[in-house]
C-alpha cells in the first residue's frame, strides 16, 4: 500500500502541467472577451459630451420637421379643396330609418365608388412611403389610406382624435404624435362642401427617423439611462428612458398618476404641472412650425439622477485593446515558461530511469532528482528503508521461532487434577433480609476420583427451595447485615477506608428556592433552594462539615431588624430559663418568617407573578420543616433565609449559621 506522504507527492507531479493549462485558458478568455470589453468601455462617454451630442441631434430633428411642414402644407390645402373629394364624401349615406342590412349594403357601395374615384385623382397616386394620406369623415371614420387603398370598410383610427382635425377653421394644423409606437409628424386640414359645412378631414403624416428620434437622449447604460420627455406647447407627447422605446405620455400619466406628484423614477420630483421638473435637467425647446397660424413647439427634457454617478471610461478603445493584448501575451509567456520547466524535469527523470535500468544495483539518492521531485525521491527512500527493515525483522523472527507442532485431526485435552476446596464454616452465607435464611441440606457422600488415590470433597451445591428441610436442624446463625448495593472499594496503600469515605460530598448551603407555580401550593420539590441533607447522608451519620465556618457570604442578614449579635444573644439566653429561651427563640423565628414572607411576596409582584394563592401558614410550615432539617443535619444553631430574583422569578436562599 502506498503511504499517504508518497501519494501526496505523486499528486504534486501534475502541478506544472496544470499551471500551463491555466495560463492558456486565461489567454483564450482574454481573446474572447476583448471585443465585448472594447465595445462596453468605448461606448461610455462623458455627460457633457453626451449632452452636446443630444442637442446637435435635436437640431437635426428640428430641421427635418420644418422642411416637411413647408413642403406639405401648401399641397395638402390644395388637395382638400378638390371638388372630386368633396363630392365623393358627400355621396356617403347618412343615418336613415331603413333596415340595417340595406343601410350597410348602400354604405359599402358608396365606399367602393369613393375609393375608385380617389384612385383616379392623379396627385393622390403620387404619395409614397414614408408619407401617408388619411381621409376621415366628420364622425371620425377612416375611409381611405394611401398604404391600403383597397379598403371598402370604414373604421376608426387613433389619429382621428387629433384636436386639430376637429377645428371648424380652414387652416392647416400640425404636430408631433405617435401612430401606435411610431413617432410621426402630422399635418391636417378640414374638408368642406359647397355649403361650407365640414364633411371630413385630410391628414398627411411623415414618419420620423426612428433612430434619430430616439437618439435625442441616448445612453448605452440600461439601468442608469437618462429620461426624456417630449412635449408640445399644449401637452406632453411622450415619456421614456432615452435608450428604450418611448410610450405615449397620457398612457404613462394615467398609470403612474399617484406617484407622479410625490416622486419620479430615480429620485426626481415633479410639481403639479407634469412637464415641469425639479432637479438637474437640460431643457431644449424649438419652434417646429414657424409662421403657421396654429404653430407649436416641441422640446425635450434631458436629466439624470442626482445621486447617480455615470460610469466614466478612463480607457478608450485603443488602450483597452492594447491592455487586453498585453495581458494575453503575458499569459502565453507564463505558459511557455512553465511548459519548458516541466519538459526539463521530465527529461531528467528519463535519464535517471535509464541509469537505473542500466545498473539496477546502483542506488539513486534523492539529491539526484530535479527540484520539485526531490520529495518523491525522499519518500521512495523512506519506503525502501522501511521495507528492508521489515524484511530483516521477519528474518530474525524466523530463526528464533520454535517448530510448529504436527497437525492432527483431534487434540486430546490435558488432564489436570481437580482443585478441592473445603467449605468455610465461618463465612456467612448471604440471605434475604426480610425472610430467615433457609436451612442448608446435608452434603452427599462422594466417591473417590479415578485419577487420585484419596477421596476428595466437592463444593456443596446451593440449596433449592423445593428441597425438603433436613430432619436434624442446624444451629441458628446470628442476623446478617444487608449487602450494600455497590461493592466496597479496595483500600489505598494498605490502609482501610474511613467510615465517611463512601459518603457523597455535601452540596453547597446556598441553594435557591424557586417561586412556586400559579396554584400557590408548596411542596418540598417546589422550593429548589432548601436543601434536604437527610437525602444525602446515611442513617446515624452526622454531616462532615458541621465544624467548618458558615457559608453564604452573598446573603444579606435577614435578622438585621431583630437586633443584637451572637454574644448578646448568648447573654440573654443564659439569663433566661429554658422555657423562656425556647419561647424567645420561637418568637424570633416567627418574626424572621414574617419578614421573609413579606419580602418573597413583594419580589413575586415585582417579577409579575401571581400572589393570590400564597398563604402565610403553608409558607411558614415549609420553612420550619426545612429549618429543622438543616439544623439537625448540619449541627448549626440557626438558618437564615434570603429572598432574591433568579431567572425573572422570585427565589429563596437558605444559609446555615453556626
């Protein structure tokens, strides 16, 4: 079996190999994560630079909106005044009292004629994406859209709820809205008939570049991205984190209204005006539609949390790249160094193996092993020495050993003379204490043994209760002492044991009297502080410590109110008669019990225990019994009781006084 030390050293052979693989893995990991590290750290920019970029992009957005408005408002007004569109919208049926099925059929036919007529209008067919044209009725039903011209059913659309489409004035209206989740710039004009009644609305939309619109406030950090609020002169339009998709502000406001007034996400507080923020913010507002009667403004609020530190990038792209490449090159150099050392040590071991194969009788010392393998060489030498010593020891034992006896099927046991013991007549025979000892039966006659010439006596068999009593009674024996439960200990150093050596040590006199249960019934077990020395001593023995000085130094003198010291009490007792002294002692003890009872009752109240079932007579009776027991066992003159608190409950200490 290989020793544990050698086994541990053999495991150390693979450490160099593991170091090589570890360095190679580090190099591969750095090579794999270089692009990610470069992207993450490269995208982190300074807040100041970030705000400047946001302002520049916002100005580009303003320029695109202004150009679209100037090019579209004139053409859209001319299209709305086209007579063909007014005639087609006027041909749509109004609500009548006819049956529903006939009314639906007539409306479907009218929509089909309307779509065919609109498709014949030349300037409407030239509208292409990203522009879209919507035609609504006065009730807000969508009857035509340029991206789906074959629609023959009227339907409602969210854009029909734009306030500028419901104005009775013949002026264009413009604004920035969301068609679903797509930001758009919308320009709308009303359509009137010959009687100057509004019969519908025409809306031209242009989808804003999504990337440009969302990059107004851009930050690659998802958790700490800046918030952006887009608002017009009237109401806020949208809300969202700068690098996430914006949502309509009205929807967000209705869902988060209870928290808007108190607090805003990431520690920003809002006033009662939704688009008025308090905190570190950069507010940029532009005129989107200058010169129009219904001009508006679109702006954004860019802000970040006051206590949030943006992760700065101390390293740029080039520094990150060179740092990662340097770490990978260092790991490769370490792997090369470890592999060369490992190969050199293996080469030395191969040379040693060749020398040992050429000359097996030559011993290789541990000093000839390479550095990390010297422990293995020392372990092998120790194992070899132990093996040689074990062989020598076995050889010495084999010389001194006696030849083994011949094997046989059965080996006869050796004959030994029986030991004859005479029964002792003086030794008492143990018997039960309660019943008298049974009369032993007479010993039977013995025949001489075959191997011994003289007859011998065997031990007398134990009497059986079923045997009959002998006719001749034996002389009676004195009463026997009971056999102790435990066997007596042998004497130490040839001396016998003293009578008090088997007495267990007396417990300390300062025991605690725990508070009794809520029932108020006193028992000896309920007062755990009062010691009953009679349970610890054998009958007829006095306490071994009765001549020692009193204990219980921590107790207060319960008889301080009674007056004098022991010398004065001795003088008083000597001048009194025996009856007067007993009466005086009884009165003082009774007074002491009264003091202890009052203190005990007070302590129970302080500890929150009940005192309703506590009676003075039963309390005094228990203390008297314990006092008499302690005085008789300890040989003291008096016992002092002291009330104290133990574990949150009232308890009593008893101390013998010499």
